[in-house]
C-alpha cells in the first residue's frame, strides 16, 4: 500500500467519522472535519503531510521510477 493511499483512506475516514459525530453528538466535532480539510489543502499546495512522515517511519515508502505504484511502493 502506498503512502498516498494511506493518507486518502485516513483522511476520508476522519471526515466521515467527525461528520457523523457532529450530526449525532456535538457540533464541535465539525472542527475535526475542518482541520482534516485544511490539512489536505495544505498538503496539496506544499507537499508536506505529517501522516506521510509517520507512514514512512512505519515502513511504507514510494521510490517509483516509472513503474506502477502498486508494484514499487510497498511495505518493506
């Protein structure tokens, strides 16, 4: 699994969870949704994401040179 897929899965999960909690429990959970969205926007502009650093430390990396992502970006 690539670091990019990990980031997308994590961000999507956090948005769904925080939106559900915001609708069912407390409107303060929408702050988490805003934070995740702002972090995705910032990542798109600067290419810096703390989750990418964490996932690389866990052994996931992507050093592709023209190959398919699924073949070259794997857990070590």
